[in-house]
């Protein structure tokens, strides 16, 4: 019998300017292979792109009691919660934390009558598989991304 895997305790905290180095390194650790597969990774261009997007007021750090392990960026509309970004450090992946963060957003959306949407690079099959296991369904494809939606209230889940 395999030992049961329990998801480590996690929480969200508002990002701060001091989190820049951690979040920049996290972005490269989690996204470099996928960005490289789609566009090619260019250090200077990626640094510029990250700097344009970095907004601690909108970003949340996913943390355990011991360390910072990820980032979550969420935008809301009247009828939807948009997961603009979710990244979990490679050494923390596979422990159920990303799934737990998404489930919390899905539960929140269901309680408030909102769907949850996100997009994933088509090169990132591992993330897409997770989203689909959670019940997200593709609704739009572009050359580089797949857009997925979880609409608990609309489909009876």
C-alpha cells in the first residue's frame, strides 16, 4: 500500500516589491522550457516582459510555513474569475498545492456564480492535463494558447 499523500498547508500573501527576485527566478524556472518551445527564450526580452507585468499590488505569493513557493495572479469580471497566472516552484510541484489553489478558486467562483477561466501555453501539456482533470474545458484555441473554463453552475458540477 502506498502512503497517502497530503497536500502541504499553504496560504496566499500579497506580493511586495522585495519579492521581485524570487518571482523573477520562479518565472524562469517554471516557464523557460515552454516559452523556449514556442518563441525561443531570450533573457533580455523575458526580463523586459516580466518587468512590464510585475505589479505587486495584483500578485499574490503562494507560501507554506517554511517558504515562498509560487505565485497567483487573478483578475475578476462580473461573471468570471480569470487566473492570469499560477506558478508553483518545480521542487514543490506534484504535491497537490496548485490543484488546491485552483480548487479554492473554483469553489469561490461557484459560491459567487462565476466561472473560472485561464489559459495555458499549448506546449505545456502537463498543466493542461491538470486543468482538465479538475474539470476545466477548452473553449478557445490560438496558435500558442488553449483557453479553458470551469463553469460549475452552468454544467451542474
